[in-house]
C-alpha cells in the first residue's frame, strides 16, 4: 500500500491550454461532396491485436513478457547506473533495456527513481560526497530507506542536466514509448509512510517548477507523465504555480481500480483537467492496496461496482501496468481488456481518382488519441494530416495526392515511431 489518507484538493483549472491543436496540423474541413467525383473502393480490415503504445504493460523482467498481447514493457531505472562521475553519462543500462524490449517487438515505459522503500537512494556517489550533502536513512513502510538530500545544489544541477541529456539522446528513439518522472517513493509524488521533509527529502516547489518547465523545453516528441498525487499541495507545485497546468504532460495513477477510486483518485484526475488526454497519455498501475484488488481488477463483472473497460473510457486511459495479471486472469481476458485502451482507427470511406490521388475518411473509435505522428498511406504515399490529431469520436477526410494511385492500391497506416514487428491496424467494412 502506498497511501492511507484522503487528500481534499481544490478542483480549479479543470481545462488547460495544452488541449489546443497545433496550427501546423490544421486540415481543410473536407466533406463527402469534396470527393464526389472519386470512385469508392471496397476495404475490409480488422483489428486483431493490441495496438502499439497501448494496453496492459508488464515489467521487462516478467516471465510472461513474451505474451502476444504485450506491446510495452515497464522498468525502473537508477540515476547512479547511468552517472558515476560529474557530467559523465554511460547509457549502456538504458540501451540494454531498450534493445532487449525491441528484440521482442516491444517498446518501453521507463521511470527513473531516487527513493524506493527498503533500498538505497540512486543519487550518484560523487554527489553524496559533496560537503553540502547529508546521507539520511529512515524507516519507510517498515524498511530502512535512504533519501536524497535536495538541499544539495549539485543534486539539483545534476537532476536538470540528466533529463536534458536524456532528451537529447532518446527523445525520438522509437524504442521508448513513454517516460514517467517524479519525486518521493517510487517517483510517485508521495512519502505517506516515511521521512518527508519539504526541501530536503522532497524538492522545493520552486525547484519542481523549474524542472517541469525544463522538461517541456527538452522533450519535443516523447511525452512525460507525473503521478496524480502531485495534485496534493503537500508535494506538488501546482497550487503555488498554477500556470504549470498549461504544460503538456500526462498523468499516471498507481492505485487504479482501488475501492475509493471515486474519491481521492478521481479528485486528483479532475485537478489536472478532464481534457489532458488530448495532448499526453494517461496511464497507471492496478491497485496493490489489497490482494483482492489484484485478483479481481480485470473481472469481466468488475469490482467495487466498476468495470475496467468503463473506467478506461471514463479516464481515456492509454496503458496500465498489470504485472500480476497473467497469474490472475486468462490471456484471452487480458487481451480483451488491453484492446479497450488507447486509440482505435476505423476507415469509413476510401475513394480513388486515377491520375489525381485518393481520399480516406478515418475515425478514432478508441478512448484516446495516438501520441506519435501516424499517417494514412496509399502505396506508401502518406496523407497530409497526422492521425494523432484525431480525437476519440472524431473523423476526418484525409487527401493523398499521387497520380500513381489506382483502385488496386493498398491502404495502410504508417508510423515512424515503431520497432520491428509492430503494425498499426485499422478496422473497415467499406463496400
């Protein structure tokens, strides 16, 4: 268990500026009549697999990681595994993680952490040797735990530089699906049962604000997410700096489907805005509050009066960590649940005009957008509009100009942010 209290939060700024579509992705508002002189072409296609960058995620060292419903793997990473001396970064551990996952046809959700109950802190040793750094061990969840000393100016500088270098190296890497970040236990923005000292074992709100603004500057392609617990003014900077809510970041919920999810958890989700999913992914992990939660979170009948698929739709979830589920549910049920998450594209019409090109009407019938650029393509010629801008429930006509296109041409979805073996499917039953 990671939290035992209910925190009441003001639910202001529910809608944030980050939901606006970029001007660079504006598309003419085509209608059916714009392509009346094109010939309708039959298309039959089904979505048979969990789509890339969506679904139920297993830890990278799970024995079930090769299941056919897995598209992503999760791993914690340690700062001191990458940095052992000032400004010296050896990314070999990260490379090994990404490459092994890619060899299985998977991408990675990664989270760097400092504190983990019962373990040493991952602050690099050279920083612990600084004169203004004090090593602190304390009890956390019944175990001796080492905490970072955020008073140390070098730790603050390192933290900023680390993420800047990380973005420089991995921002466009197709092996990386999503990045989670934060402070406190498990980088989940809470120290409910441990040594919480604001400004020491947990960074100041001023530093957090500086860090978040830096993340928005450094990461142009990869989305980054923070725990919904950052809504709590005890930990997060948003009450002091409400403008931070305008930054493009996602959220994750480490106790999804817990018994009181309609209380504290829902308030935290609402704090960050009900439309945040339009620009960054929402994810999380199934609740570990009790064995019952893990045993029944994916029951088709639901638990605590809520069904998983309904909650996925309500919160527009793209992925969730469910490492214990292979021992609790059948593969068929896990795959069914995983396929309810994230985007889902449907081709409603496909028309061709030889010598000119094609037009495709595509809808997103999923619960969230795709968070990387993807394009409708005919014989390898891509359309003019990224599918990442089509929100759930929306449809768009996309024009593809190419005089070589014929009624025998092949329609597909192309995305550069995939690893070998991955494919984005679409459903269609166009006569």
